C-alpha cells in the first residue's frame, strides 16, 4: 500500500529496503570469505573444496559433457532473470526531481552494484554448497518454507552456526517485500502511461492530489492476487514476461539510436549516453529472445513433459506477438521510420524545468 502515497514515500521505503538488501549481500559475501578460511565453529578450512569434489559443473537430464552442458544451460536460463532491476530505475524518472541530473548517477550506481553482487554472490554459492547436496535437494523437493533451501542457510547449518539463518530469513523477507513494492510501482505507472495514450480505459488516468494514479495502483494490486495461484510447496516456475520486457526495451533503444543517426542528433548532447551502442542493445535483445525461448526447454526432454510448466513458460511468448500485431491490425497503426520519429517532443518544457529547478531543502 506504500504505492498509494506520493512517490517520495515509495523512494524512501525503497531506500531502506534496498539498504537491507545491500547489507544482506555484503554480509553473505563476507560470511563466505571468513568461513571458507576456517572462521567457523568446526574450524573447517574448506576453501574451494566443492569445486574439486564433486566439481563446479553439475549434470542434468543426461551424463557426461551433454549433462554438464544441460546443467549449465538450466542455470543460465534462471540467471538471465537477474537482468530485472536496472530498467525499473527509469520508471521513476517521470516523478523524480531534476531527473537529468539524478537519473544518470542512479543508472551507473545500480548497474555497478548489481553486477558486483551477482557475480560475487554466484561465486559464493558454489563455494558454500556442492551441487549434489542432499539437504538442498530435499529442501527443494519438499518445498521447505522460508530460506531453508538457501545455500547459505544450508552451509550455516552444516557448520553449526546459530542465529544467522534466522537473520538471513528476515532479510530475505524484506527483499521480497521490496520486490513486490517495485513491481506494483512499475506496473501501475506502465498502465497509467497506456491509459494516457488511449491504450487502456480512460478512468485509469485519474490521479490523487499527490499525483498517484490511484486506479492504476488498485488495478495492479487486484491483478497481483492472481500470483497466489502459483503459491505452493513446490518450486515456482518463472514466466518469460521479464525477458520479453527487457527485449522490447533493448529493441526500442536500437530504433532510438537509428532515429538519432538519421536526424543528425548527437548522443553527446544527451544527459546520459551508453557505451558501445547499438551493439550492446542488439546483444541484450538477442540474448533475451534466446533465453525466453529456452525458458521451459526441459519439458521437451524425453520423459519430462509437463503441460502446466509448458503453458506457464511459453504463454507470454505466444501472447506477445498476438497482442502487438493484433493492435497494429485493429487500430491500423504503422511502424514509423527513423526520420519520422519525434525526438523533440516536450524537450523545451523539460529544458525550462531544468533551467529553473531549485532543490528543495532537506527535511
């Protein structure tokens, strides 16, 4: 319900929730470093033991090199969803103060922190628990609640470390709350944008005095109740929606870059300029499409077919082009060329805002 209040309260809550996630990430990385060197109740200096026995690559659905490749591919598909996050920062630009100065710094910080935490976190997981851990396998198969299936918690239990598993559980709970908070914010603002463009019901454009699109927020909260259909004691399945979303963002940027080149607009004049473009945008687009198509590839392996998993993984893959081209056909809209793209809409208004911006005193 934080999203019902002004964006500053959303930002304030996310600041403290994000702080908790940072503390959790740094704490677990430090925990790994200390315990692997023998700083644990058992004085077990295990180091990179599990990289040698049973090894760094697990086998899945087959044996030998093929099994290791399939195992790596399963992990890669799961890891591809860590791209979610940086794109959410841009959603706050429309309600942020002085976005031309604030947003570039936010982009750089978010990208850097996520990269460091994800890389080091992945490294730490492989250090703490072997891929063939019976305790971890049982936790997933039995749908153990909380963080019991966490490699860190399993490692803490193995090393007979108390209290820390409860702290990890609590911080993971706040991280989940933060994720839900962000999803509601981004979904409601996206719906509001669609309503303003006439692509969603008109009543969704109504806002409260503090600027919050209240009907969009309530609609998203109601739709969110559907997520409880996926709640069970088993492992949840991930849809391809996030990958499709990021693929659309990447492709849109390639068109923006093409329009800038066609109209002679130098990206050096923009408040923020990404490096190695449009090559990285095409790389992101291609990677997201491939990962989206491979999302549920395990159901096609002999003896592993599951109709529920198939539809959960691939419904949006089929629905997305139907929605896109269906809109084009029904509304008879066209795909505009790079020279027709309006790169100057509302720029004067934004320039004036930036020139006359006066920072609000803190407090």
